[in-house]
């Protein structure tokens, strides 16, 4: 007779949760890269809001973070025998 282990557990494995945390940190870094560049005086236009870091790099980092999150969720946990 086979005994099955029916105790409730987490939906994902420990490694998946670590990867989710790493992906979340990557997304936060992307949003931090977008910060700044504003002018204190509303009558003065500041060109620094159009820098490469804010327009190109930061959104790519955020998108990579979201893609990494999808990978972290879809990764099959290792089975312990």
C-alpha cells in the first residue's frame, strides 16, 4: 500500500521564491533608475529628463525584471527523492 504525503505546502519551491525576490529587486532598480531629472522651477525646462538612463535603460531593466518574474514562476521546482 502506497502512502501519499497529503500535507499542504507552498505552491512554489524555495528556489522559485528566491528567484521571485531577485526579480522584484530588479524591477525596483529599474524604477529607481527612472527617478530624478525634474526641475525645481516649473517655468524652467530641464533636458535631463530625456537622458538615455531614463528613456531607454530603466524601462529595459523593468521589462527584464518582469520577464525574470515570469521565469521564476514557471520554473519547475526540483523534486527531492
